[in-house]
């Protein structure tokens, strides 16, 4: 008979990652993004929305912290950002490197963003770089990867993030003057590209996962019924970093041990590699 306390058993069962399905792999590879509808239940949505509307700007504290390694995204991130041998019971095989939260009331427009809603990537995948989407040996490596938690309903055409599906595998430039420019600004095809972008509708508590190699854009929020209330978490390989994190040791050390490993330093060499977070092995 097991001697584990019931609560601990429930906790470990609740945390079992949901593996990425073959269908999700197919569509993520084809389009560069996937939608997981209705992942959170009503109570979770209410609790998390309350934290956002009370002013949370990142998801590193409170109940929002659970989104960082929610079982619905851990299986997918393990598949698209790591090698199987680097996954262990104690540490994740990928890193979390950024989080921001946006609340956009009806009427919010992209003039409030520095990019004015211009479709963009982090680095154009047409040139080799350490952040880009790749597929080799039957595995996806998504590069810098964004996980968006939509805490309010999103209606297609009313302000969700939009995607130029397939552009994460583009071999030719966007038509602008500089092949390294990470946006489609000054492209003679800008409007055609915007017209080709995909939109989604989803209930509150849904997740959108996309590679930052994919052309994507912020849009005016025109849904009169609610604000956009979305948590944007960003992930990378344990061997690469894009964002400066600046997350304090006090906050990280109060997290469950496995969650802490998402914030370990970005290096690898040595027997067993780099698995465990500590104050002097912290991602800066
Ligand atoms: O605000 C949005 O809808 C887009 C956000 C974005 O550009 C990103 O997550 O990289
Ligand atoms: Fe972006």
C-alpha cells in the first residue's frame, strides 16, 4: 500500500504534463501556431483575472505563477524546445525568460504600442540565427516561443493576435529594404500580407502557442463586451536567451523546486549539465 499522503499523490497527478499530440505537431509545424481551447476552468479564470485587474504586470507571482508551468503547456514546450535526454523529474528541459500582461479595454488601439501594430518577428527566419524555428531529425525546435493565456473571450476580427501562418518557414524576404529587419515595414506587399493573416476566436481560459519566428501582430481591440486580458509568457532553449529577466532570488526561491529550474542560468557544459536553480546559478 502506498504511504504517500493523499494530497501529495493528487498534486503529482495534477501536474502530469499533457503530451503534444501528433495533430498538434502537424499544425504547429504547418502554421507556426496552435490554439488550445478552454484549458482553465471558471474558478481559475476568475481568480487569475482578479489578479490581473488588480494590477499584476507579469505572471511570476500569485496564482498567475501556475500558468508558467501549467501541465497543458509543459508537454508541448518539452516537445518543441528540448531534447528528450534533458527532461528530468527535478528540472524542466526548457527555460522561461519573460512574461508580460496586457489589459486592453474596448477601443484600445495599437498606437499605444511602440510598433503601432506592425506585423513582426523576433528575428527573420530567412537568415540563420539562434532564435529561429527549425525542424530536423523528425523534431521541432521552435526557437523563441510565446504562450498566450486569454482570460477573456476573443472574437475573430476583434483584436486577438494575428499570424501570417507558415511565415516561420519563409525562405524569401518580406520585400522591405533590409533583409534583417524584423518586421514587414516598408514592404510593398504589406497590405497583402496583412490581408493574409489568420485570426482566432476562443473562450476565456484558452491558450495560443506560437513561435516568434512567425510574422504576428497586435491589433485594435474592438470587442465591446470585454477587455482583452491576456498573459504573455515567453520560453526558450536551456541553451539560449533573448530577454533580460531581472527576476529576484526571493521570488524564485519561494517557487516549487521544479518551477525554479525554469530560471536557472543559461549554460550547459559538464556532467549532468545544468539542472538546478540556485542564487548563484540564476538567469539574469
Ligand atoms: O499584443 C499582441 O497581440 C502581440 C504580442 C506580441 O507581439 C508578442 O507576444 O510577441
Ligand atoms: Fe511580437
